[in-house]
């Protein structure tokens, strides 16, 4: 092979390799650890410069940097270094209002601290911390909720304006890795219309005390496909990993809504949460969800189906495998009427739950299960297999003959057939925020 050909081949290979991502250190753009200084403009200028220069990684160095909403652009990504904290402003004025998606609806809402819209190959990496600094928002939420209750009125989650921590919309090949995501003002990580997402090695938290952090779901998967969440610790004052996708009697016909497909949750630990894995309350179709090799340490459901009577729902092909620890129930399937709204429709929505397999589970729980949905919900083929549960209450409600037991023991007694399912009242559920 002659030297000219060798040189040509070398150039082809070199061009095929991905270019090394250039680092853009935010302190070089004027960012300061002065806690009284808002660094939004400085950090955004680093993002804009990186994008204009062909791409790069925005680097948060050691220290605490206060910021409002940041908008990442194509070919940009974020790295939060050891000892670094990107701290969200607690002033909602620092989060612009714009087209968004919240609670299964297309609407204008406030930006998150970290925003990425159509940024393929977007990455957020640690090992530092992104902190939503949500205390002021939480206090405002509870004060408003209390004032409405005293006036005899109801209130929704959207009436007190609060920012999410991460909102990633329309992005493919997303990686969120080895980063701490703490104290969100609203939802912690919201993925909408994304494909091929990996969340790995993350610590996701919000408090239950002394002030509860309302509606701080750890990961909301909203009209997404191929999402993997593994090796994470999750403890938030709402649901852990949530399947979303739309709500309302006409939700299945709206283009902004859609299914969640091919989700894998593995090797995760769930501390205090409202539920580890939740389907709903704004979801029209969740398909092929696998949860395996996880630990639970709380008193809430391992798997929760929030059955909205105002929405057509289909939850199918869900597998729970090799779970250990302590929980409230293994499965809760029950009506969810918070913010019920038929919007004048004469439709009669119902839910369908089918092909749910729970096996290789060993837990201590308050109650084995609650299987008691809306009157018109349809349940097909729920199988408990190789389950060893110790429960405070032996009785549990189950009104579905399609529930099967194979090698299941409850407090040492076998459950061999559907007829062996006990009937009884459900544990009083935690009221939704």
C-alpha cells in the first residue's frame, strides 16, 4: 500500500471520529460564587458561545453558583464538577414563561432551571449537584393550599408558580449521569417526547420534613420511548418514576399526547416516596415497562396505577422482577379523582390493565395489594409468582378474577388461586399533593 493511500485512509478515519468536546468554564464568562449574584447571563453566554463555535461542554467548577433558567442549544452539554453546586434562584421571575408541557397538557408554563429543546445527544454529568433551592416555592404552595381550604375552595398544582429542575423536550440520545438532583421547586426531571434516554448513577432527592416538597416527582417520562434508569437512589416527596402522556376524555386524539414505551428501571433504591413506580395520573398508554433488581425502603406502593375516570388508559406488559425491602403495598390499583374534569364531554372513559407480572419479590408491607379500580376498568392477566410477603394486614381488596397466584405466600400462608385472595378494606392512602 503506497504512502498516499495510507495518508488518505488516516484522514478518513480521523474525520469519522467524534471531535473532542471543548470545555467552557463558566467563571471565564463572569460567573461568580458570590451568593448574592445571579449568574444566569454569564452561564447563558457560555452556552451561546459554545453553540456558536460548533458545540462544547459547559463546566460548573467547585463552588456554589446561583442561576435562573438556562437554555441549552444543539451540540452543548453540561458538566457539574466535584464540589460544585448549580443552585436555582427562588424567584419565579428568573424563569421565563413560554410554550411548555405540564400535567399532561400543552400550555405556557415557567421554564425549568435546566432546559433543552431539540438538543440531540444532550448530556448532564456530575459528580456535582444541581439544587433547585425549592424551599420558598414549597412554603408558598402550602400557604396557598391552606388559604384555599379555609375558603372552602380547591386548588391545583399549577396555581403557585414553581420551576422544574430539568425539562428535556424533543431530544434523542440523552444521558444524565452521576449527578445529584436535589430540592426541585416542582418536578425534578421531566422528559417529554424524548427517545433513547439513560439516567444512571444519580442521587435524586427532595424532603418530606420539616417542610414537604410537593409534586417533586423524581423522573416524569412523558411521551417517550426507550428510557433506562439504573443505579440511582430516589427519595422525593411525590412519585419516584412516573409514566405520563396526557389526560382528559379526548387525550388519545391530541397530537401532543402519546404512549410511553420500553422503559427499564434496574438496580435502583427507592427511599421515601409516594410510590416507586407510578402509571398516571396523566397517562393514556404505557407499554413494556420492566423494573428489576431494585430495593424499596418506604411505606408506599411499589407499583401504583392511578386510574382516572375522565381518561382512557391502557397499561400493559409491565414486569416487576427481583424486588426486596419494605413497602406499603406491592401493587395498588385504585381510582384517582384529583382534578377530575370531563370538560363537557359525553365520553365514558375507562382503563385497561393487562399482562402485569410480579415475580421474585420478597418484602415486608402494610398490605399485600389494593386491586380496586373504577367500576368500568378492565383487568386482564395480573400474575404474582414467587412472591414472599409479610403484611401487617392479612386482608386485602381484590375484585378481579383475572388475578393469579403462583408460589405466593402471605405471612407464611400460601395463595394458590384467585379465590384465595382476601377481601377487606384498603390501607388509608396518603392524600395527594
